């Protein structure tokens, strides 16, 4: 099917944005019906849950997608089926283990945190982790067969189920004047309801569209070995950033206090955690869509030793720049205005937090390149190298954060700079390896240069329009008009400069 790659990016990009918007809106009514204590109990359990499901939500789908795509490239439908069945069985064991851990250690962890009332939230999330694991096998299978409409819809249904049922239960229990511990557990129950609904959907899609797939009673040991061999480095890489976020939070606050900012350390850290990170996370949706779409396509071409793999790699990296540069530079160029737009009642904090958001905006460009090149390298069986590169970047981040935050004139900006350095180092190491394996064409390099020119024209035109209208229009309206002008200018450069064309996509997935 022509332009399947573009279609997949569009599907995952749109569903991802909708999911992020729903998630952001969900917090508003949740905060209304939950007391501050209930919100605290609710929040304490999630970091443990998120770390434990890294394998089932990130690593395993990527591994299964790669193995399924390889089998598909060799037209081995039976092996595709065996990979799904083996991974299903493996994830049942893993999901059961995470469920036992969260439930079995709920009281111990909640007491250690100083909030024993959060134990019920751990119980609920423990059950949810089991169904999240069951989902993983099917999502990886759909990714590998490039049926990403099922992949995206399952994620969307999971989020809708989380919001509708979780919020409904919170409202009911709050109306019954139940304790904060039960209300917090009701909030976390959204994860359980969403996972169950999503699991039901992926199972039904598989049964309907893959009727010839039957359960095999063969030996799955070779498949288990392949899954575990690939899964461990990918899971390790996926867990670096969540763990680093926990370490980062502790390090940032500690270093800020160390330079005398005792009373304002928590507020300064909120510039990253509360004001900037949600904006950055929304922008990542597009890059994740590129990453997920690239992996099966590159894997198939690499397995078949297809000559088209060079064009696919060039297009993947080019798209990461075409998407990453305008989003990153747009956020960096209008950081203050974006924060004032979103938080008009906290203008002083928005102005102070703007430099942090601007720096993190630039880091988006490197993150986009890192994610795209990671999928490319994984598709070419270089699955350990991106993990090593991210480890190097993470090491740079820790050292840079420690040094820069300790400089009083930089303080919290140092944390943002350290993130920028981490992604820049990891992206550079990735792209260097990619182009050691396959050289970019002159045409691709020229298009990359045109992309830089297009972004320069975009940001200059947007800034110019904003300055011209600043005295005559309200800031919010002015910002929206400036963004619209930026989009028009950039789209014109992309179209008339033929930076990305329909012909670039045609035939990529043949």
C-alpha cells in the first residue's frame, strides 16, 4: 500500500495528540473531586507502576514488532503467529509478577513513603499492570505487521477508559463521602479499566483480521531467547529516563538548596516538572509516531537486503528534522508567550520559567533525531548501541546538572541545559553510527540544509508579525496569529522547496 509509512505516522500522531489532550483535561475534574491528600496518595503509587511497566509498555512491543517484521519479510506467517503466542505466554508471567510485586509490597512501600493510605492505590495498579502486559504482545504484533490503526486505537481506548471509568468512580465515592484512600484508589482504577478495555479491543481485532492464526504447541524456547536477548537492552534504555527523572528531581532540589535557594528550591524545580515538561511531552507524540512507524519498515528492508533501505533511512532522519526543528524552535522562540497564554494568573512565574522552557524546546530537536535513529539502528540489529549512547548522554546530564545548577547565576537553567546536552550527545552518537553503516545522499543533505533555511524563515516571520501586532492586539490572539503565519510560511517552504514530497513516501513499504 502506497504511503503506508505516512499513513501510520498520521494515525499515531493524531491519536497521540488526542490522548495527551484527554489526559491534560482529565486532571482538572480529578483535582476538583479529590482532596489534596487523595491526590497525594494517587500520585505516590504511579512512579512505581510506571517503572515496572516499562518492559510491557515500551520494550516488548518494540521487540515483538521487530521479530514479527522479520518473519513477515521472509513470508513466514507461522513464525509471526508463534512470536505472538510466545510473547503472550511470556507477558502473562511478567504481568503476574508485577501484579504480585505491587500488591505484595503495597503496605511496605506505602509505609516507607510515610503514607500508608496509598496502599489501596498500589493494589489497583498491581491488577492494572497485568492487563497492560497482556496488551503489549498484541500491540507489538500490530506494529510489526504495520497495522498501526489498531495500535493507535487501542491506546486511545485505554485513555478514554481511564478517564471515563476512573473519574466516574471517583465522583461516586466522593459523593458517598468515602475516605481519601478509597477515592485515590478509585482514581488509579482508571488505569485498570483502560487496560482491560484496550486488551479486549486488541484481542477482538486479532481474531477478526487474523483468522488463520492458530495456537501452536511447538517449542517456543528459541523465540523466548530471541525476545529476552532483544528485550533486556531496550528495556534498560527505556528505563533510563524515568529513573533519571527521579534522580534529577532529587539532585536539582538538593543542588539548589546547596547554593542557598532553600525556600525557593521546590518552586524553581516546578519550572521543569509542572510548567515545561507537559508541553515538551505533548510535542514528543509526533516523534514517537515516526519512531514506531520506522522500526517495522527498516527491519523488513534490512532482512530482505533491499536497496530501498538507504532511502528509508534518509527519509526517517529528514522527517525527524522537518518535525523536530519547527516544534523545538517554535517553543524556544515563544516560550514566555506560551507560558503566559497557558498560565495568565501566574504571570510572574511564567516569565521566570520561560528560559527553562526555551532551553528544553531546543532539546526537542535532538530528542526527535535520537528517537528516529534509535528505531533505524534497532531495525538494523544494532539494538544495544542506542542504549549505550543514551547511557553516555545520561552520564553527561548528571555531571552537567551538578556543575551548572551549582553556579548561582545559572541555577535551575542548568537542569534544562543538562537535558539538552544529554539528548545532543545521544543523537550525535546515533546519527554518526547510522551514517557509518549507510551514507546519506547529496540530495538528502541538500534537503536538510533547506529545512534549516525554512525554519529560519519561519521563526523570523513569526517574530516579526508578533512584534508588529504587539501594540494593537491582545497577547493571546497575537500569539495564535503569529503561529498561524509561521505554519503557512513553513508549509510553503516545504512544498515549493520540495523538501518532502509524495514521491518520497511512495514505494517505501513495498
